[in-house]
C-alpha cells in the first residue's frame, strides 16, 4: 500500500487561546502573540505510531519538513520525502502537497488539520484519491475526519493490511471566519471527498439545531438556573443550548466561545485556557452540550476547555446538557471526548447523566 501524508502544522493553534481558527494569517499571528503552540504535529504522530507494525506492506510518502516528514520520523517511520517548504506554511503549500500525493498515485491520503485543511485537500485532489483526516483543527464540522488520532491510525492500518473495502462520499464543511468575526456562524458545504467506510471510526458531519428544539432548550435553561447554578462559578461552553441558558440569565453568549458565569453575572466573556485555569476554584463547574450529529462533548470547537481545565474541575462537576432530539440524532452512537490527553479522556469515559429538560435526565454512554 502506498500511503500519502500531509500535515498542516498550524491547524488548531487558535483553539486554546479562544480564537476560532487559523485560516486567516491575521488570526494565526494573533494566536502566536497569545502564546499558542502547534498541536497538529503531535496529533499526526499519534496517528502514525500504529503504522510501524505494518511497515512491511506499507510505502509512506510524506511531504517535506513539518508538513509530514518530521512527524513520520517521530513515529519511527522512514518516509519517502516529496517537495519542499519555506519557513512559514500556507494553504497553497497544503494544496501543492496534496496534489503531489495524488500525482504519485497514493492508495490513501492521510492529512492532519481542520476544516480549512479539508477544503484545501478537496480543491487539490477532488475525488481522485481516497482520503482520511486526522482531527487537528478547532471546529471540524466535516465528515472526513476520524473520531480521534488513534482511530485514524487504526483505520490506516486496516487499509494497509486489507486494502480499502468500501468508500463513501463525506461532506467537507467550513465556517467563514470573516463572517464569524462579525457575529455570524455560517458553515458552507464545499463538496465531497471519498473516505474509507467505517462508521465506528469516523465522525459524522455537524448537524444543525432544528427550530423546534427551542422549547426544549428553554426547559433545560430553567432547570439549570433554578436548581443547579446557585452562587458557584460555571464555565459555559459554546452551543445553542448553552446559549439559551445565558439568555435566561439576561447575558450575551459568545459565539463558539466559553463564558464564565458566577452568581448570575458574566465574569469573563470568551475566556481562553489560561484565564479559565486562573478562575477555576473548588466549586467551579463546566456546562457543555454535544456537537449536533457528532456527539463530541470535548475536543470540537471548545479547546479552551482543555484537558488541564477538565482535570482541575473534575468529572463530578461537569454537566452535559442536550435536547432529546439531539441525543436521538446520534442514532445510538456514544457521546465523544477528544481532548488530546489519553488519561483525561479515559477518566471521562463511561455512563454520564445528561440534562434533557426541566427536571429530566437520561444516562448516556461517553466514549474516548
């Protein structure tokens, strides 16, 4: 099997510092100014480590430097290196790298990044070669990604050993970051990529909240405000359901952000990881709602709620809220966590209570 590897080394850098992406050069510069560090290289390396076991049936082509070569070598692999890169990588580099892999006839193109990277891969290769995304971005609304790096590695190993036994066309979605800065979340369908068919190891596309869920969200909000919150500090994650909670308190919800509420007042709006770590105290809690259609509680669009923040708060003080329609939309698939910390993900696994209405809870499975 000939496997191609492309890594977008700047993908996901904005998440923990409360920026909503790094597609825009200005956002990337702002992320670096706030002390953001790359996360895509380590997540790519985690996905590649299982491939050492199938080295006898695998030919790995990696793009130069930090766009694949360094990650492959860190995972103990010896790739054939294509191309070259400068000191700063760009979307044009991603497109050139993906096109080079397709021109060499790879059986599977493995790429690490987020939705913006997926759009670049789509523009470069279309449906010429099968692809698989290693999740490393901030939002990741697209359905071309594995549920976590380990799953990407597991699926790549299966393909190496037995070939691709089936493909399906997966949506490539991306949020317009320019519109996001003006206060509007607008995710557009850019097209489809062919991915190996495996429902268990791949995430679904993000599903939109239905207008009919508003009443259920209001019931959840009343339950939290009247029976849960009190005078404690709560870290409120992104989402329309958590937005209903903030609205009931008379507060504005930050789009795709984490807001800190104490005693009915907003203490910090759009907090980053560092601020959250400073604010977390003994009686602090987290309120999160799963991503519609995907089921991710942590690791998609709320990187500010990092593994360090979660560990400091503790599982006992994490409150998951979701409408029954959102839970039904998972079609039996578990809720997911992908913080990048294996130990924290394992600590969150198992059955958890989910508030689905006023004084109404269900118990649902969480899986890493």
